[in-house]
């Protein structure tokens, strides 16, 4: 089950760049975004747990971005 909807991708691209997006392109972008989100979440969970927290903080996500880019 896709968690990032192709419809959301279409709206994001359309609103940001004023161009239409095909269904297949929206699905491909959603798939990539979901994989990236899972990587960020996995890193953030590991970092929060290593600091004995039960909550992911913005600093965990920022640390991922600084360390791995994106």
C-alpha cells in the first residue's frame, strides 16, 4: 500500500512548477519519496533510541540531512 499518494505528488509538482504529471510519473516519484522517507525514519529512530528518547525530534532529521544530504 502506497503511503505517499500519486495525487499528492501531482498537486505538489503542479503547484510548484505549473506542469501536468502523468499517472506513471506520479507513481514513480511517490515510490522514490517513500523509499527516501523510510531511510530518514530508520536513521532518526536509531538516533533517538541511542539518546534514550521515545520521540524523533527535528534535530534527528536535520542530522540525517547534514550527514547524508538531501
